[in-house]
C-alpha cells in the first residue's frame, strides 16, 4: 500500500487492485493560497474511486468529473451537499451522464460501491467523514469532522462542538484503521491539538496522517514534541511537503 499526500486534505491510497482519491481540488481554488499538489496519472483501466467529503472549495472540485474521459473504470462517492444538477454540469461542459458513476452519500449510512465498503459519519462542519474498506485495508478520512473549538466562540458553542465531535469519534472506538487522515489545523491556536489528540487517544490506527494544516507542516513536529510515548508518536506520519510519497506501508 502506498499513500500519496497531494495537498491540504487530499490523499491518494494506492491499493493492490484500485486507487482511492480523497478530497481533491485544484490548487488555485482558494484565495490567498497556492497548493502545488499534482494528481499522478494511472493506466486508463485502473479502478479509480474519488471521494469528496463535502462541497467546500478546499475539499471538492467538480473538475474531478472530467477525469471520466481518461479513466474508463472511475467511480465517485460524493457527499450529498455537493450534488450538482444536470443543467449545471452541462453548462460547465461536463456530460450529465456522469451522474451514473456517482454515489451520493449522507451521514451515518453504509454503502457498497463495487466491492468497496463505505461507512459515513456526521461531520461537525459540513458533509461527512469516511470509513472505507477496500482490498482488505481500512481507511479513515475525516473531511471536516473535527473539534472546531475557536477562541472567542464562547463556552456554549464550543461545548456543543466538543460533545458532537467526541460522539462521532467514540463510534469508531471498536474500529481499527490501517490508515487515518485526521485534521490538525493551526488556525485554532491554543485549541489546535484538541481534536487530533482525542482521536489519537480513542481510535486505533496504524498510520495517522495529519491534514488540513494550511501548509504549516511545522505544527506536526510541534505536536510530536509534546508527546513522550514512542508507541503513540510512532503512529504519526511526518507530512512535510506536497506531493510526498509514503511507499510500502503494510
């Protein structure tokens, strides 16, 4: 199994028989940022599965539908809040027939797309988080499921957020993930480690990839410097730059 960090919250998981792509967007979609991640090209007959956790510009890009022209065996698992009408697709030069390749998902449901099993969780922001079983591997992608505790938001708002986040994470307590992609967002300032830390302490995952770092990868070393238990820190993968490849993960 190979994992490729493209940028922000976009990761690719290359499995034995298929490729999973999570939350890809064009790198120039976000004002004030240039994300330099590039999707690799695969053989035209490669089974490709594109996931989009919600419609925010840093998680979803309708141009992924244009890749159906390149890949004959492509599938899309898309949060229902990112659903586009046939007229909208046609207006932007995308064949509305692409909808036959799309599975729209809502929270707290289970889906089977070919032999790929998908379970969804309710995001604390928008859309869903994904738990995916494919080729014998279990993969978690948080999307924007996180403890969004903001300075100045107030105890009532932040308390509700924290309870909602913990409720979703606690549902995963009996699940083992081979790979987990988990939010670690520096914008939360003094609260930036809370959500990531709770996941680490309550969910079993062999490899944990911090994401949604807004290109501030130093936050990962900052988190690691606070933890002395090597069994704990050894699960965290050091994401250092866009287009980073982690090969041969078991």
